[in-house]
């Protein structure tokens, strides 16, 4: 019997395994729910700022039979906050979100702080990874990064940012270099702290928003620069991109991650046809996980497996009010298929 | 000097081609030549924006393109609007729009607002992360005909249902149409919470608003 870590490693290496893995990375793809917090009596928003609590919640995800991984953090605001953005830590049902930007234009990026991995919530995340590394063995630890476009549009007004990609093209590239370098620092530190793999979620860098030309010029370029700068010895990388892929399948295939993950608007079958040689992750509807029932979740899970998903996962993470029995039905559903 | 038709074409093309400065220049020339501001807006700027929406529907243009087209349109509007004959906002159909509390993703909402304004609606934009009661208060104060709610996150979509309940409590639900949209939203969800309609994108939102409010 493979351990979850061995199985995921083999999948990412492109080797044949007994069944798909079932994970939910964390970060933008949050996997902590209210019910889970009640089970272990560790709560957000405090857990966003405390390494011990963060690690305990991450452990609970695996221990309560939800997913076969640990992952931290549970939001996508750490990088922006360390660069100076104001963040509202949210509640036990709302995720943290940025409430105050730092700069008004891409050309002002020198005003941003460099990410300091020895303080603030960057340190909390790294400490949580160290705790997980110390206290666990057979379950993969996922470190999460907010993607370059999403980070860049978290410290300034996104509408201005998108426009300046065209209007101040050269300065926009300089800005993206700076942002990507911050992410590299944080990502390398996560691997050093003990993360087995890195998941990069870039929900604001969609093909629908940018169009194929800018998707390639900005999203693909800087995601790849980030991936290339991470240490070789890690298990692998996952890149999650939101929205329709139909305008940008060709460009997405240029992303040099071990696995690609899409949201549930993308049909897994269609993704499989367009990306024959890629390792794909996804994409059980986040909506169904919150508002459906276990039977529906299992049905969707089976359909993902059948359509050729290598790593079964909630499409965009979990809404915090998702019932635990629904959440547990993804993994249970995967196991049922392979028992028969 | 350019003819009226030439200038209208230049306004329209300038919007489609995202040439903010040229649109502003053309708008000024158009005024200086003594042509009516109303035609300049409708047959020039709005025509250009409609062409841009068409390109968006055809996936020739993407969100960033439409945002830049709308900048060009607004640059022209700023110049032409002061010369419009007085029309009070009371005659216009008014909508309140915003992203519900807990969510700050507003690209989609901004697009919908631009398209609805282009179509002639008077839109009151509450921005993002909007306290739910604010939608109802504003709808009441402004005598709004419809409310547009947007969210990209499943965690915050429940707020839409709350707004509908609050409209009921305020006793104005029967005269305010509710339209919803955003990533996780679907027609099914609209039906479930009792919204009047769902639209998948900004172009559809205009069609939906017109349908709900019986506007040709």
C-alpha cells in the first residue's frame, strides 16, 4: 500500500499508481471548513496568524479523512500583506481579503516592501511548515503561493493594473519582475522549511481577463520564471488557473509545472483532450461541495476520475460552510471506485 | 473640416481601438463644429462601445481590452456630456450595483456597470465588499428599479439571498428586480434564492435588465 506521499510523488513523476491521489492544496484552494474547526477547536481568523494553530488545522484536514495532504496557508493575502497591503483577516466563514492597496500604478513598485521571511505572516507560514515537517511523515506538505498576476493585482487596484499591462508595458514588466522575485524568496523558504511541493494559484491571471496575448506575455512568463527558480529537489509543482481555458489551451500547455489545475467551469474531459501529456488536477465543483449532498459529490468525483484527472481535488477549494460529510465524500468516492 | 459622419466614425473607432486621447480630441472637434452632443454620444461613443462588446462576445476582445475601450468612451463622455440637453435622472431607469460583503473581486461588476451605462441605465455603483443592508437602503433612497449583485466566491454568495430577504422586509421587493452574477452563480442558484434573473456575462446582463424591465 502506498503512502499518500509516495502516491503523489509517483503521479507527479508520471508513473503508474493504484489510484488517483485526492488532495486540496490550501492557499487560494482553501480546505478548512467551519465544521472541521469545530472538530479540533482551532479557529480562523486566529489560525491565520499562529503557526501552531495553522499546523493543527492543516493536520485536521488529513486526520478527519478529508484530503491526503497538509497545506498552508489558508488564504492568498500573505504576500500582499508582507509587501504592505492592508488585510482584513476575515471571520470563521469569510476568508481574509485585501482592504488597502499600497501603490497606484505599476511604476511605483519601489514603494513596496520586500517580503521578509523572518517576520510577519510569512514567518508564521514557514513555522507552520516546520511544525508539520517535524511532526508528520507520510503525508505530503503543500506550500502555497499566490501567483504573480494575482499578487501584483493585490497590492494595487486590479483595473489599473490590467490597463497598465498595455499602457505602461515596460514598467509593468519591471513590476512583475519585482513581484516574482518576492514570490521566489517565499517559495524557496517554504521548500527549505520542509514543503514537499509548491502550489501556485493565479486566479486573477485568467485567459478570459487577459486574452491569449497578455496571458502568455505576463501570466505564463512570470509563473514559469517562478517555477524555474524553485529548488530541484522538491517533489513537484502545481499551478491553478481560474476561468475558461478555451482561449488559451496552447499557452497553458507552456506552463512548466508538474501538474495543472482548473476550476469546474473547465470540463475535465475537454482539458484532457487538449492537454494529452499533462498531469491534471481537479475539479469537483466547489459549489456542489457546499450546496450538494454526498451522492452528488461522489458522482462528480467519479466523473473526474473517468475523464482522466490524475489528482482529484475540489475545483476552487472549499467554501467554509461546506458540510464535512460532503467534503469527505471526495476521498471516499475515489476509494470506492478502486475497491471494486 | 471633417463632416459629422466622419467625426462620429472617428469617435466610434477611437473607442474600439482604445485611443483615449484621440477620442477626446475628436469629441472636442465635434463640439466645436456645432454638432449635437446627444448624437455624438449615441452614434459615436456608444456605437463604439457596442462594437467592442460584440468583439468581446466573439472572444476577439478580452476583459482588459473592454476596460480600455470604456476608458476611451468615458474620455469622450466627459467632454460631450455637459452639452446634453437637461434630462433629469428621474426619467431614467435606475439600477444599484455592487459586490456583496466579504468579496473584493470587482472586475466583472465593473464590466456589467459599463455595459448597463452604455445601454442608457442610470447606475449607482456601491463598489465592492458592500454591507448587505446598503443595497436595500440605496435602492430605497434612489427609488431604484433594479439591483445587481455580484460575487466570485462561494463563501459570500449567501449574502445575495440575505439582500433579497432585506428587500422583502423593507417592503420594496415587488418593485425592485434583482439580478445576480459571478463565478459560482448559476440560473439554478438564482431560482433557489428567488432572484429575478442571472446573467453569465456583461453583455447578457444588459439583455436581462431590458427583459426584466420591459424595455425594448
